[in-house]
């Protein structure tokens, strides 16, 4: 019967389409990265994070095009003005445009956060790879040093160091790197400890490859997923730290606009009560940006962590 | 199947002893081992698990675990520019590293995990070529592709850009051999290169090794526990038991006329094709002694059908033929 045959074929087609094709076994990171990316972008929450992150970053990056005013231009004729068409987010106590300051301040804050995170990642990963691979006294010394830094409450150490080396954006980055490398070092070390026992590392050694090359070319690519996650999450952490330090007046010098310095105006009850535009928008931007980075970091972890692969 | 017999020795091992330290107790894994490997020839190291085959290989490569040490003996390597005693070199020193690869290369048991999963196979071979030779990336790619072709990998141009997980086990071992040969070593140490592969692939891989060793007049040390492989591929054999070489000689001599009781037992234990399923398999009786509670003399004595009182002292290495020696008291028995 042709009718039923056609129907059967149709059903078969449907079944064939419904049955997923057998997935290839997938061990390679490079190959994985496509899949990781697809998986990352399929999570709606991560997409929200990426959206906020891109908007805020682009707005800050192109502040010189978007910002209506010079962020440091003082205008004593319009002081503490609430938001209006002229000043979309009002003005501060010296008549500077708050929106412009948030946009330009974002440049410094993001640069500090990202710079510190990348710096800490480079330092921590290098030490983790070398000390983990070599082992011995080098490993024990670096391990104790990282424990020392992680045992103190970080903000106290940072405060102490700021009071010693002084306030500047660059000093802040250096301090953040010096206090923040511990966690990523320990992660890179543990990955190295497990991968150096893999047979392919032995095979590479048997073919005369130098230890340094083995560390950076053979082991590092296997650890790149968790390192990327760590960089995003610590970027958020360092942005928050910069903001809190600057809020305390110990971060970046007051004349440079940063998110923390803008927020610094809010350490006054009158401002808190009467001039909400001085702290609410910038607070919201910090919160949203940090949240977006955390969302991206979580998404990245979910899509690259082999333990969570379904 | 016979290799051009040349007399240029590539590696001469003399009285090599290596001790492993586990839980503070020394375990002599390799005891007084001596052999030679000639260019273009294959030496088989045979024995059961834990007899010191791999430890011998690791000593030659200086790839011993941290808690192991070469105690005595020499590992004389005849390189193109002079003679070097590997046993005296620092483990990860410059000189040792410069030997690994372009002079002595090693391939391992499990091809599944011997390649880095994050790089393409071709990339890894190119890296190996460029590490040891100053050639451009495209020239290295060319020779890597032709090397893959020589290893019998079909469509090497396409396979070049694939990842290890896209290769089957046999293909991976071929790729691994290509990587080792990329450095054009004069000595190849193959540590049970086919244990993880199925039988038909094993034969192909051995064929490939044999052919490459002859073509490149490369010396090969083949570690195996398979007597059939020994018969098929090797020119000389060293049979090891509990860290010692118990019998050493030309493969033909040993297979035709095994002298040591252990070698005889090993050969008797091989099932013969065609004798049917009811044939008697003569297993070697007993089991290997605990390495920490060794017999005082001949290590095989407790399992040996011929053992006498004299076997409680360590037997000498006795010549039984031209270039054929065994580690046994048997010939001094009066009867």
C-alpha cells in the first residue's frame, strides 16, 4: 500500500531526526571551545550578563564620544543640581556632570579590575605551573607565601600596603596583583600536579622537550578553562575592592574619576538623603557590572567544566 | 626478516643496577644487567610483569621516578660525536635532554594517553621536528605529512589537522612512532608499544617498527612479554627475571635451544596454533617472589624443576654458545 508506505517513511524520517547524532568523544579544549561557546550563549542568564557587560564597557570605552561634559570641568553656577535634560544624571558638589564622570570613571575602574585580574592570573599561573611541575623547595616556599597572603583579610593587607606605597591607580593594580595571585596560583598548581603525571607529559620528556616548554605549551592549554573563569570572577572582585577603597578615600587619588571616587561623595548623610543622583546611579552601575561579570564567569564555568558536562 | 648485520654498537649496557626506594625499603629492580644493541638491529627485552624490563628502559632514558637511582654500572651510548656514559649524566641536565629525542627516543605502552589531547596530531609532530632541526614551519609540515604517510596513515594531509581523539588506538600509536621518528633517533626504545592494541593492529605496528628500524638503520630495544613477537621481530633477546638477565643471545639460538629453565618454561607455555583446544598449556609453576623477601641465590630456584642446594648461592653468567649466555648453575651439575 503506497499510502501506508509513505506514512511509514515519514515516521522513520521523524524518528531519524529526533534521535540525536552520536556525539564525538571530545577531549580537546580547542575543539571544545566551539561547543563551550555555543553552550555559553544558550544560557539566557549568561546572555543577560554578556549584554550588560558589553553595553557598559562600550559606553565607558567611547566616553569621549558619548559623555556630554568634561568629567573634571567644574561649574560653580550649577552645583548639586538634580537630573535634568541639561545634566541627565545631575551634577555633584562642584558642578561636575555625574553622567560624564560615571562614563569616564568606568574606564579607570574597569582597567584597574581587569588589569589586576590579568596581572594576578599571569603571576599566579606562572608560579603555579613552574612550582607545581618542579616541586621541591620552590613549591613549598611559594605555597607558604600564598597561604600567608590568603590568611590575612585581604582588605587589611591592601589598606596597609596603600598606606606604605601611596595612592595611585598603578599602585592599586600592583597591590591587587600582589595580594590576589594566591587563589589562581593554587588552582594552576593543582592542575599542573595532576597533568604532569599524565603519560603524554612523560612521552614529551622522553622526546627531549624542555621543562619550560612542557609547562607552557603542554600543561597550560589544559588549564585554560578554569583560568578564564578565575580571571572574570576576580575582575569583578577587584572592581568592588577598588570601589570600596576609593569610597574610603584610600584608592585612586580623588581628582581621577573612578566609580569608587564618585561614590565617595555619599559618605555624607545629607548627600545620602537629599542628592540620590550622586550615589544611586553609580552604585547601580557598579552592581550591574559586577553582577554581569559574575554571570559570565558562572556561565563560563558551567560550559567549560568537564565535571558539569551533561 | 633478517636485518643487515652490522657491528656498530649503538648502546652498550654494562653491569647496570637500579634500585627503587619504596616506603624506605630498597627494591633492586635492575641487577647487574648487561647487553648491547647494534645499529639496524632489534633487541628484545622479555619477561613477566615487574621483572625490570621497563625499569631498564627508564634507566637508559634517565626517566626514573624520583625515588629511584642507578647504583652501579655503565650505559655507554655511542653518539655521532663521541661516547657518553648516560649513567653518569644528570637526570634532567642539558646533556641528557639533548640525547632524548634526536639520539634516543622512546615510545610508550598506551597510545591513548601519549599524545596531548589539546593539539592536533600534525601540530605535535611539527613541534617535534622544529625542536630538533632548524627548518621553516611549512618545510616541517611537509616532512610531518610524509612521515605520517610512511607510518601507513591513510590520507595524511587530512589526518594532519585532526586531534588525537579522532584517531583510533592503532593510528595513535602510528602517530606516536612518527613523533619519535621525527627526531631521527639512532636508538628507539619501545616499551610494550602494542599492549593496548588488538592483535591485528599489533602485527601491523610491529611490522612498521621492524621496517623503520631496517630502513633507517636504527637500533631498537623492544620491551615485550610476548614470545611470539620476540621470535618474529628481534635479532637478539635478553630474558629477564626478577631484575636480572637470565639468558641472553641471538633470537634463533634461544628459540631453538633455550638453556635457562625459565626460558624453557616460557617457551613451553606458548599455546601452539593448530593443536586444538585440548592441548596442555604448561604454566610456569608458582609465582614470582616478593621483591622484599628474595630467595638468597638464584631468583628462579623456588619455581625451578632442576633446583639443587647450590642454587641458594647466586649463579654465574655462563657461556653456552657463541654470544649465548645464561645465568644458571645447571651446567655444573654432575649428572
